[in-house]
């Protein structure tokens, strides 16, 4: 198990550990202990994952304790917003059975606090379910890098964020090309955690270079 990350570059070892060992519990070693103010980050994790066709399995939804979010229609096992939207544009007669249930207006779009109709869902998602949502979104995005390519992923750039001395922009690369940008935040104990991910390439492009099946 990697030691606490005292430099932003050391976070990569933790990501490899989580992704290759499927160590869901280890996610909390590299995420904020207190998630007040981080609901927007959890929202982004799932929204971004949905856009780039990364999904959770039913077992993963259960392991993270977010079955209630699935029941409310904001998550669906094996289905992403990208996959659902692509199917909706196709031939209705060929519409896959597993895509007939999810609501395209809600899937991978966690509830907001401005819609009165989503108020109850928002209070649950931003309160008791927030840890599970944050961690499951974090793990969902790690699936964008195929298991057999992780050994070739490296940190290719680290730089300070403008006007913020706590955060560092960390860019991961594959064979010299940038693939993922992350925000690392320094905690009071001088170790770093991760609060943001954004893919710079479509994960399917990485899977085309891999023998790992697309999730």
C-alpha cells in the first residue's frame, strides 16, 4: 500500500493501487476526509463519466452504498448518459432492453438545489449519500484508463493553480501524450488528496490500444 502522498506526483501510485487492486476502501486515503462543500465535485465526477461513457456495475453501486441514488434515477448500472443518448438517436426497434428504464433527463445528472421537485433528492445526495457518491464517481473515472496501460501512465506536468497556494494541477500522460488532468489539494498535515478529474482524451481511444475489455 502506498504511503501518504507528500508530493502531488506521489498520488499516481495510489491511483494505480486503487485501479489495479479494485481497492475501493483506499479511495478515502486520497480524497478529503470532510466533504462539506464538495457536492459539486461529486456531481462533476458522475456527469463527466456519463459523457465519456464510463459506468458502474451493480456490485459497485452496492459496494459504495448508492443504491438509493440509483432508485431515484440518477445512476444506472452498466448505463451511461452517452450510451443512452446514442441509443435514443437510433432505430427505436433496436433500442436495447437495458436502456429502456433510465430517464435521460436525470441519468448521471445528480439533483440540484434550485429545482423544488428535486429538493428531497438533493438533500439526500448532498447529505448522507455524499461520501458514496463522491467515491463512486472517483472510481468510475479511474475506469477510463485500461488496467494493462497503468504501468505506462506517468506524471508529465505539475503546476500551481492561479491564486491558490493549496492546489496543484497534475497532468497524467501516456506515452508522452497528456490524457488526464487532476487537481491535488494540500491538507493541513501537508499530504495531498485529489478533488477533480478531467479527461483530455476519450477513454475509448485508450481502450483501442489495450487488450482490456471496455467497461
